[in-house]
């Protein structure tokens, strides 16, 4: 099939590459010329394991192209995926202006029957608005269908998630579009759920909110564990073996960050409110998530007593491992708060330091964890990168001024840390 993807962010770029990998002809459109040129030269705008190789293979095979020319993309393709950003606006609602712009442009260049697919995360009823926008802007009477096909990939394992999804959700309002979409996904070897457009839109918001709820729930349980002298990791294990609950997304820590959960929960709460249902649990989920960071800073203060003029090393800056993404990363809040209290900050992240430099001021960035440890009064683990789990902790201790480790991701065994002579605090244990 000929496919056009508008927007080369995380979702657009990965989706386009995956379809090309499956043998389709894909043209990825972005209005940013620099980005398109970069992609044409084989350079990736994001760090995502395996993506560069897959892009290169498919560009070389002639199945994957990048362009700024939306007209060429629309006229040559049967299916057009809208994968542009839906950032949060001031009041928590999703800003849908990019979606609207693309819908208008697509309408103007439509030359025959097209399927326009919402791939970006959007609030329920956006499909209807896209449909009306296209109807108002299409030049002649051309048939089209609007489909909702939400994406569930995670940063850091995006290729694997997109190639082997747990399920594929297709929200359609016509038989014609259903057939084409089911055909597109037929060799993905995943269950396909076909719904109406609105239900598909809600599936995405409800799924992300539920995962965030799981995280906030276990963080709240972690706080009880800490007060009671229990161990949240054992509690999560015991809960997670119940198949109805499941162990995934029960890792207590610094709470969720990233470009999806914080924004999507706000947007879901807002659209629910607009529709007439106050959704208080969503507000509680966000509050617990915020408090988790606040309590972590307090924990550092408790251990250091005086934070002013102390040097604190932060290991991990990205919002999660295997990405360079700093959006809503807990490390930002933690570093800002410690700096407000007069601390000097040293930091290291395997991939996110370039992005961190755009956001965080007055941080001494180091080449590796051992350089971070040199002369610090406390080490903070903010992201659970695999390489931190393999650190030579004896060497780390020798480098430190005082052996305080405050672990926001529970990557070390408390008994072992005490044996090594650290003053070690973690979450919910
Ligand atoms: C999330 C969803 O998991 C994807 O299914 C969805 O497609 C995506 O949002 C999106 O809407 O685009 P992502 O934000 O890439 O994916 O990352 P996650 O792996 O879900 O992690 C989100 C945050 O939750 C991270 O900060 C992570 O550290 C935190 N987390 C996750 C926990 O604190 N505990 C856990 O047990 C799991």
C-alpha cells in the first residue's frame, strides 16, 4: 500500500518505519525542513534503540522517504496517518491546532478516496471534528473516511512494541475503511479490536490513565510500606502474581514522567469534565505522582541535614531508561529543588545530557558515574539505566565525600548496600 505519515515525532517516525519494514511504500512528511534533511541523511532526531538501522535499511530499499511536501504525500497515498503533536495547553486540554492544520491541508490535496487515520493521542470526539474540517476544506466531492488507530508503543522499546503489539485498535465508521485497515495490519500477528471511532479514542486515554493509576497506586502503597517497615517490592510481587492484577507497572519510584502520561491524564480529565463527568480519581493519580517527587526531595534533605553548599550527584536524567527524552522527567524537579536549597549538582546520563543541557542550568555534567561520585555528599539515582545496576559500588564509595545513596528507582539491594557501608535509602522499603 502507499502510506503517508504526517509528523515525524516518536510515533510518526516509528510507525512509518515499521510499515516500510512490512513492505509498504511510506512517505513521512514533516514541515520542519531541518528535520527532514537530517532524516534523509540517515541521522535520527531522537535516540531510540534500533531505529537508525531500520530507517537506513528501508530508505536503502526505496520503501521509506522523507519530505516536506504534503501535497505529494497525500496525492500518492491511499492512507494518511496524522501523527503530529497534541501538546498540553495551559488549562490541561490537548492543543489540537496541529491536527486541525493537517486535516485542512490533507483536505485541500485530496484527489480520490482517502482514509485519514488519527494516530496521535486525541480526546474523544476529535475524529468527528477532523471529519467536519475535511468536509469544509475539500475542493470537490471526494469520499473519505476518518479512522482512529491509537498507538501503544513505549519509548525505549518502540520498535519491538510497534512490531509486536499486544493489540491493534481500529475505530471505524465504514465497512470500506475497516477492510483496508484490517488488511494493513493482517500480518502483525496481534489481536485486532475493531470499534467505533469514539470508543477507539477513549481506549487510548483510558489505557494510559489506567497505567498511570497503577503507578500512583503502588507509590501510595510504597509510602505505607515505608511507614510500616514493609518492603514494596515484595508487596508488588505478591500482588502482581494475581493474574487479574499483573506485575507490570507496579514499580514504585519517582512516579511517571514523559510526554504521554502527565499530558494524557490531564486531557482525559478535561474532556470528561467537558462532557459532564467529573473524574476525581484522575486528579488523585496526578497528585500522588507530584507528591512522590516532593517526598523524595524531603528524603534527601533528611539524610543530608543541611543541603546548602553540599554537592549532590545525580545518576540518570531521562524520564526513563533507553531514551534521551527529558520531557517531564522527575530529575528536573529534583535538581531544581536541590539547587533552590543551595546544593551543587553533578550529573550523568548515558543519552539525555544534550537534552538536559537545554533545560537544567548550573549542572556539572560528567563523563561517567565514577566522575559524578567524586567528592559528592550524596548520590541520587533518578533513572534506572542498566549500567547503574552494574556499577562497582566499592569504587563509587571510595570516590564519595560521604557515602549517602538515595535511590529513587530501587535498583540496589538494601542489605548489600548496608554491608558495603552506605547510608542507603530507597522507595517503600
Ligand atoms: C506510555 C505507554 O506505556 C505507552 O503504551 C503509550 O503508547 C505511550 O505512553 C504514549 O501514549 O505515547 P512511555 O511514556 O513511552 O509510554 O513510557 P512508559 O514505559 O509507559 O513509562 C512512563 C513513565 O512511568 C516513566 O516515567 C516510567 O519511569 C514510569 N513507570 C513505569 C514507573 O514509575 N513505574 C512503572 O512500574 C512503570
